[in-house]
């Protein structure tokens, strides 16, 4: 990670196809932004609000982040559907390891 956009409030910005890989986006808020095909590979999204995107964020984007890869999904506001998918995935892993 060498680029930082910390605690920035983005409102209705078209980020489609932007490469944010490796960015530290901690504390940033994305309100009604277009995040279609954004590359979030190894991006840090701690304390981010990504819950109100048009079109919504997709699960694969979340799974590419530093947070997912390091099992640190706490403190992130995600779209309800993605949060539901992550919760279901976590329950499946828990059942398999018990």
C-alpha cells in the first residue's frame, strides 16, 4: 500500500473501471458512487461506508480487498446483500471447522 485516500467523502462520483488496488481507503465514505468494475485488489476498506452504491458493489470486489484476505471485515458498512453473503460464508466455514 503506497497510496492513501483516508477519511474522504465521495458523493455521486463515477469510479467505474478505476484501479484502486493497494489504496488505503480507511474511513472513507462512498455515497451513491458508481463502483462498477473498480479494482479493489489489496485495498484497505476499514471503517468505510460502501453501503449505498448505484449499481451495488459485488462480492468479488470485497473478496479482493486486504480486509477480506486478512479476515478483517469488521467496521465496514457494506450493502445488505453482500453482508448476508459474507455472514453465510462465515457460518459455513465455522460449521466445517467445528
